[in-house]
C-alpha cells in the first residue's frame, strides 16, 4: 500500500468521525477473495497488485441513531416549479458536462467542498470547471458525503452514520443558489446500498438530487471498513438504478444521476448485470490517485468491460495528485477515451 492510499483511508475514517461529531453538535435536536483489490491500488500506480490489509482504523465516535433524533430541517428554498434540470431541460447529456466538488463539512481531508464557506467553494468550483467543460455547458455538482463510514459498528452494527438533515438541506440550498445539483454520497459500511438510498427518498423525489455510491466502503459480515476494500455487484447497482427510475416515473422528474465510484476493477463484480433504466444516468467515476500516467493507466483498466449505457467519470485529488502529479489539465482529462462526462475534485 502506498502512503497516500493509507492516508486517504485514515482521512475518511478518522476525519469523518470527528466531522460528524461537530455536525451533530451544531444541529442537536469474512476476508475478501484473494483477487479483491488492495488498498494500494487506489493510487493508480497498479491495478493488479496482490491484496494487502489496510491500516487498522481508529474508532469512530458517532452513533447511527444520533442523527435520527434531530428536528426536521429548516427548508430555505423551494423546489423548482418546473420539473426540469436547474439549467434547463430534462436530459443531462449531451448538453451538459458535470463538474463537481465532494466533501463533508468540518472534514477537509474528505474533500474540497468541506473547506471554508460553502458558497465560496461553489463559486470556485464553477470557475475551475470551465477548463474541464470543453464545448459543453457546465452543470455544477455538490457531492455531499451523507452516509459516513466508521471503524466502529455503532448501535446497529452497520459501521456507518447519517449526517444531520439540516446539513443536506443547506447543501441543497447552495446547489439551487448556483443552479447546480446535489449528489448524496453513500459509504454504506455493512448496510446495503438499496437500504441506504431508500433512507434518502424524501430528498430523491426532488428534481435536482441524485446519488453517488462508494463501494470501496461496502463491506460484508465479519469485515471492518478500513481493514479491507469493500465491493459491490452489478446486481446491487441495478437494484438502486431501478428504484431511482421508479421515482423518476412516479414523480415526473428530469433525469436523475447515479454515480458509482471505482478504484479497482475488482470493486464491482459482474458489472454487466447493471442494466439501462429510463430516466437514470449511470456514471462510473474512476478514482485512482497518482501522477497523470498512473491515473490514465488505472482509468483504462477500470473502464474495460463497462456496460454500454454507463458513461465515464473521472476524479482528481487536490492534495495527492498535486504531490504526485501535476494535477491533470482540462485538455488532458478531456483527451481520455472514453471522454469523462463527470469530473470531480476531492
């Protein structure tokens, strides 16, 4: 495992627990198969190394039940009158390029969006995104880590907690102030993706809210997040996509985004079981860390065998890529094959 991959896991498990404790206070009211990806593979340097264990995680401090006792959030913006995308229309491609920041308030190590004033970050995002938009109109994306993985099981044994609903509302408000969309990022621990997605249905019936699934943190009974890389299957992803398609049809919504992040080909098994669903845009975001040559190599490997209807996404890392990089330019990213439709900075 590289030092950067190890550090990334520590950031998520330790930083996430601390950030969630701050958020809650402010809003009071079996081992993987031998061919499963190693933690080091997320660096992008190698996609076929033998598996190793991740560092022993630090115990998380938050209980999953805590956020469920909070009062309802104060809604400060109304849903758009017309059920269209924030910048018009009901279909995302080919008109738009998605460009976003990810993060969790109070946890800078988990993404750029968690640093400083939220509106300033979105303005910065829009300005930076112009380089990566190419000949498309930019559609800003706020990817908020809503289900946060932890190294401790919590009262329900699922190794994850929920952020307060007021934080989700605040980020949805910010997205609407800037005519962007909100994606709820899910690190499920031992829970199932479909259960976590259904937990957010009150938000997902909004026309400008989608999901981003993080199977790196989806572990099985007997496994602990941070000690192994998690994984999912095409069938599990398809279950989520079908659920979202039903919401779109029932509520007359514009297309809804479903991202799944992938750091290694082995993180998603039997990917061909993910089928196309009307009203759902399926995006695979490749998350390798490293120098441009390493990131491109990882991208090429992970994109092999992607279902035809799934479009490409690409993640850049402000800190790690800058150290190992340089950070890839818009021209370099848009030269990838297939060309990424969603570009995310963490």
